[in-house]
């Protein structure tokens, strides 16, 4: 694949992240935002040249830079140099995490682990990155994946039990499964996996709606008891 196409896929991924994020806020798009980057990673993993990792790193950095600029440009209102530094640093960290996922995935495959299982290292590395990114001096939690649903609180009442990391895991699992589904050639397996993806997407929302309605019912009942 020509290098220009890598950056086109990276651009697509960056745009998907951007339009999924508040204040634009179409968070359902986040469930496919990693797919173009996973395609780049998959192509790079099959290449033998020494520059492949650099191509992956620069492509992912480009995607994450677009996401960071469009979603956190307002930081520059406080300090332009500080805002630029924060955007560049956060994009760099994200790109390093994605590169670490790629490197570890290749090593797992070399050890005989199937690609369909090794790709699940992405949620492991990304959740780990978010965990530590909340707990050091340059913490920047706004772009935590689970925060994308901030304006859709009726979808995520189960955060009560999992916290925001549960939302991040939700997004990552669906991205990985969707990309794995795209790679499959057997229609029967694709149908089964699409049903699985649909359930993983819809069931948490249904549970959340149930929890939300139950909470409202309890609050209304409590108010009536106080009035009476």
C-alpha cells in the first residue's frame, strides 16, 4: 500500500474520533473510529521493511493529533504554548500506546497466538494507558473513551458499577470485533459475529435504560411519600 493511503485512513480515523466527541457528539461513531487504524496496523504487520513501524507510528500520531486538536483546541485559551504542548504530548502518548500494542501483538503471533486473539491486546493497552494517564502529574482525562457518552447519560447508567473505564472497554471491544468481522470471508461466521456485536452494543444500553427508569421510579415514590 502507498504511504499516502496510510495517511488517508489515519485522516478518516481522526475525523471519526472528532465527530464522535462532544460538543459535536455523535458517540455511536466511536464504535468504528479505531477500525481504519486497525487496518493500517494489520497491513504494517505483514510488511518486512524496517520503516513499517515508523509508518504506523506517524499514521497513528496523525489520527490522534486530529482528534486532540478538534476536541481540545480550547485549552489554548488559557495558554497558547501550553495548549499546543498538551495537544502534541497527548497525541504522542496515544501513538506510543498504539505502537506498543502493535509490537506486542506481533510478538504474540510469533509465539503462535492466533491473530483473532492477539488483537485483543488493544483494549488491554488502551485501558492501561487511560488508568495511568489519570494518575500522574500531566493527567488529561477528557479524551478518555468512556467520556464520549457524557451527553447520553441514559446509555451509561451502568457506569455506577464499572466507572468510565467500562465505557472505554465497551468501545474498544466493539471496534476490535467489528474489524475482525470485516476481515472474515465466511458469511456464516460474519453473521454470527455481527449478532454478537449487536448484542454487545445494545444490551448495555437496555440495561442502562432499565436502571434509569428504576431510579426515576424510586425518586418519584420517595417524593410522594414525603408529600403524603
